[in-house]
C-alpha cells in the first residue's frame, strides 16, 4: 500500500466512515480529552508529524527525552515503588514503614500532619483536631528519631512531602542520619520544597512568597554542597491537577513554577548545571489514559527544550525531567469503592507507559479516610503486577510512534507552551499566582469538570451511571483522639529534658541569619540538634519574615 | 418571589483542599443564592463570627483532613452559645460513614460525601432553609 495521503484519508472519511456513521452514529457528536484536545476519527502519521522517524521524539536517554530519561528504562530497573504513608505518631508510622519495606516497597515517602506542614507544634491551639490526622506528627528531632528507628538511612531513599517547613524537616533528617553514623553526602531522597504551588493549590504556605523563595533557594545551595544526592525540590503539578486543572494546565503551571525556581536560584548566584539535576518533578496520573501517557512525554520534551534554549544548560542530566507520579486521588469514588482498585491500576499503567521514575498508587478506601493496611497492600501489589506480570516493562516507551499518542504529545506540548508564554508575559509564575491567574484557571476547570459530570457528559461509573446499593467499606483507618494527648505529653518531656539556654541561643542565631543574607540551613540544623521544636523554629522565622494570608 | 438564601461556605481546620468548597460556592451562586466563601484555615470562632455578621441562613463546612469530629460540633456549639443556633449547618469532605450519626447528633444537619452532585445540595438547601 502506498503512503497515506490527505486525499486518501478524505476518501475514507467520505465513504467508509460516513456510511458507517449514518447507520450507527457515534456515542457523542464530538470526542475530546480533558484538556479539550480534539480526538479525531482516526490518527494517522500526518497528525503525528511523521516524517519517516518522527524527528521531534528522539531516542530514549537522549535529547529531548520524549521517549524516556534512560536508554533502557525499566529493562534496567523498575521505578521506585514508593507509597506515601504517615499517620498518628512517629511510633505507629515507623511500624507501617517497616511493614512496607518488608513487603517489597523500595523507597519511603513521608506524609506529615498539617500542623507539622504549617509550622505549629501539637500543643498549638490551631492544631486542635489535626494532630496525626493526614500524616505523622513531628514536633522535634525526638519524633524524627523514632520515625526512622531501625531504618538505615544510608540504604533507603526517603521522599518527604514537606514545603514551608522543608528546611526544618530536612535538617532533622540530616541530624537523625548523623546519629546513625550516616554522613549527609550519602543521603538519598527528596523534599517537596515547592512552595509556589502551595499558594496556587495546596494551601500549606506560611511566609510571603519572596521570603519563601529565599528559603527554597537556601536549601538548593545547601544541598548542592552538603547533600549532593538529594533532590532539593519536587516541582509539583499533582496538587494543581487534584484541585481541578486539566492535563495541559498541569504541565504548563508546573513547568512555569520550575522556571521560577531556576530563575531564583540563578539570581542567587547558583550555576544552572550545578542544581538542575537535583530538581525533580511530581505529576498526577488521571483517568484519561492516552492523554496521561502523552502528558508525561510532552512534559519531558518541553522541559528539555526549556533547559537548553532558555537556561542554556550544558549537561545532559540538566535536560532530564525526572518525576514521581501519584494516581489521582480525586478520581476515587466513595460509591462502590472496590472499583477504585481498577481505576488506580489504569492510572498506574499510564504512569509507567509515560516513563515515571517513582510511583505511588492510591488505595481503594481513600474517599473515606487514610488507607488501612489491607488497602495499601493491594495498591502496592498493583504496581508489582504491572512491573512483573504485564510485560510493558520489557520495552522502552512502547507507545512511542503510536499516531494517537504522538499527536496528543504534540498537542499537549503546543497548548502548554501557549500557557507558559502567557505566564511569561505576566512576568512569570510568581506574578501570575499573585494576580490569581493560575488559581482562577484551575477553579474554572474544576467547575467545568463537575458540570460535565452532572450533565452526564462525563460518566463516572457508580456516580452518574451504573449505580448500585453501596456496601460500606469495613475497617476504615481511624486516628484515635488520644494521639493528640500522647503527642503533647511527648513534646512536654522533650522540652523538660533539653537545655533551654542552648535552644534560645540557636533561635536567636537563626533570627539573625534570617534578617541577613546567610544561608538559613546551618542555623536551622543547630536549632534542631538542640531540640528546638518545629513550632519554635517556625515562629522565629515568622517573627522576621511575617505571614502570608490568602488574597 | 422567595427571598434570596444567604450561605456561608467555610473551611475549618488546616487543610488546603478547597476544590469542593469553591465548586459548591460557585454552584450555589449560579443557583441564585448569595454566597460568602471564607477561604482556607478558618477557626471555628472566625466561621461563627462571619456567619453572624453576614446574617446567613446556612453554613456549609468542608474538611478533608479528618478533623471533622472535633471541629464541626464545635462550630454548632459556638453558634448556639452566641444565640445563632437557628443558622443551619451542613458539611462535606473525606468523612467515614460511621462518623455521620455522631455528627448529626451534634447538630450537623447533613453530610455530603465525595460524588454528591451540586444539584442535590442546592435542592437540599432550598428544602431545609425556611422560606
């Protein structure tokens, strides 16, 4: 058969397709992805820009990394299976971590409770009702010692979802490692440290943006010198997607934030190539399977070009967008919750086909509460089934060259770049957030999505179709209210046992550093080691930096 | 014509997940109600004083952190203490089914779980708010 021409495609549309559609019309007059990219009747080499081998996609492990950051991908080794976990006290969470590691999980991922994320100790009035709820409560180094008890920090890699208080938690991790005899240059892991998306989507900000960016870049500089294997930021689109953005917006707003961090680091005098490879990303994997696969591929390509063309990075490793993925929490239904296992499996498969470096799979019961142990086990097994049974891991970028996937990849790239250009025109991500632009775009998409469900344009099984009588989930994890008292007592003991004069000394030094331009990390590390609490350290910084309130 | 219903959509506690709250606020507004949205991280005291000051008929609380058992009842209790016990309170978020009876006993009129439609919530508010 000769090469497909536009004329030949037109003939097919006018004859075969038209005849068929006139007999049995399509389910919808128009098909599109969640980002409103049109899905045509058929994708062909013409849509994918196929000119022999598509020049834009390159080869795995090479610029622009569309097909993956490594040449072998999962033929070399699987992604890191990393379940985000943390609840109640450090004691209980330590047990869960040791269980997960025994079950074959290959990295840890710490969820902190909200007071820890917002810089309040467990005995603060605003912590009332929140202690240990969405993650583990950490008040002082003491809790961190318990959290990683019997877990060798030179062997595991640990990801910590922590932003406004990232410097404090990183300092505590370094201090615990020291006590285990592990030097900071051996530590592997990630702190989220992405404060910009806290203003636009996630909400755990403390300080105004300018001061927050100073802390972020202080961490970059410190890690470069003392914790070189550590990912000093995980620029996150996940939370913007969960807040309702489309796939295109997720890519665009995340990369725009990434640009802002790099610009801030460069302004501080850091060399692009010295920090670029320690910047990692975090994306969501949502329901629309092929769009998600294309999204990951597009994100890699756009970032590679940004690093090369905008920042003039020289090293190959600077071009590589490495990312963690979590399946989409907002897609989990409270109705027929067992169906969530299937949703998660598909989303996880999309992440793997998109070339993720690590993955968290959500649990079936998370529309109700934090997951119980059985649910977490199924979620982890889902990843293991994809890795060991599905066969997709034996090929690198197996969907590469699919007309539909390449066309979607191109289209997402184009639309995301339009957004990035628009944000550039506004003066960058920090300005766009301050103007409320990103928040509004996300809120509009969230509202549209809800309306699409309510008008049955978007079907969600068990919600607006195929409903059935609910069988309530058993054994939903409950955080006992006693956790709060236990945590407060532990905090009181720490305060009674420490040298208060030394604590004061370190806090005064920290404030002084904050008022000047010294890197904050050494002072925070001193304070942490003196058992100054997370709340005390945060308060010291609040005194100097002030607090941000939502506009 | 019926008078305009005034609603306060509030986020007690520390969680920043405001997607649901914002969607509900907008849907109620589109349905012709007057809606005040508090923004995130509001204390029970702030919510109650906003509700009284704005003279609302009903408060919708959204929380996804698991602190509902502590914070929802506290808000109802504070309303009663301030002589505003006639302001109705409903809630939504990530809430285990087993917690619902206790919350209703504490004076929360209704709990909407993930998957609830805004149409149902609008219908519910119109039913429950006295004309």
